[in-house]
């Protein structure tokens, strides 16, 4: 196995163009598991840990541009106030050691339906910035996932960053698992209130072939009492949760049945809406 170690972003793109089958590695929290269990044996590894550009974040207009190499720990410590939903999800990822190494860029690269970072990115309307020696392009996050562990990346492209609006309202994230962290979610759900647009954003994880949005629940969110900020009737909360559960496309597996996942998502949908709305009502 060849080991490629570029020092700059341009060198990394050139190496990926020359070795399109090379697997990028930064935190290694997904790649090393596959290598250790001999599930994958790529012809080359492309080590991105020396590429400083990937570890930077900045404001880009009304969005935050966050390099693919920014770790979960830095998201929590440096961006938790601006991206609370993503920070909540980051706190449930692995152990402190994994959060110190793992990155959202790696989570996106693995394209797992169970990736904890994916639902908050969907709820916030994030974009994924990818690059090659040919071009730079941005992909809406809902279009980035094309199948189980498959993304819209071309063979010569690398993930440079993701762009996400700073929160304009309360955000929530919740997941069901055998424990709070160091576990693959049975299912997960993220919600973001966008008061300026009178809109609710959603993201479903681990309950379909790809991470999903709950489109009908989002449409239902337009009917919430945004102006008056009145308490939500229990029937409204229940209906929102039902629409979230109905949007899932789960399967039966060792972690849970399809029916259980739909039920759990309905509970999580209603619960996170109630929490977020109470925060919105309190200003």
C-alpha cells in the first residue's frame, strides 16, 4: 500500500488526480477501523493531516465555511454557540479521544446513513464544498448522499469544507442508542428553527439508505404560531412527530426494527420540536 503525504492543498489535489483510488485519511476514525478489520485494502492512503487549509474555519458571507479537517472537539469549543445542533451531535460522537481526532469532513466522506453530523447539516441547509485539479463546486448536503456509504464525489475530488448558516434560531439533536456516545445510532433526528423564514429544518439519521429530510414535517412547520409564539398544542407536537416518523425509510437490523425506528423518530421529532419551541418562546 502506497502512503501519500502532501503538505499543501494543491499537492493533495494533484495526488488525488494522479491516484484517484487513494483513500483520504485525516482523523482515521473510520478508515483505520476498516483497515484493522481487513474490510478494505486500498492501493494508497492520502494523508491530509499536514494540510493546514483543512483545519481552518471562517465567516463566508452569511455562512460559516468550516474546513474538512476541523475536529469535533473544535466544533464544540469554538463553534458551539453558532452551530448548537451540530455541537450537540458532536458531543455524542465516540469518546473524547475520537472527538479530538475525528472530523465532520471524514463523516461526510464515509457517507454513512448513521453519521451523527449529517442530520444537523441537513436541518441547517448546509453545502459541501468539493475540489479537484479541474474545479471547485458546492453540493447541497441533501444531494451529497446518493446511497448507503456512497456520495456524489467524483473519483478525483476531495472534500474541502462544508458551508453552513450560523443558527438563526434554536436547534436540537437527539438520538437513540444503547448509550449516549461510542455507539452507532439506532436512529437520530436534528431540528432547526428558522424564525426569519418561518421554517423548520429537519434531518433524519440511521433510518434510511441515506440521511433524510422530513419534507412534510417541514411544510407542516410553516403552520406554527411564529408571530404569537404561543405554546404548541399537544396535537401539533404529535402531528409533527408523526410526519417525521413517516418520512423514515428504515430496515430491520441488529440494532432495531423498522417499526421501532419509526416510532422512536416520531417521539424524537415531537420532543425536539417542543424543546426548540420553548427556547424560541423565551427569546
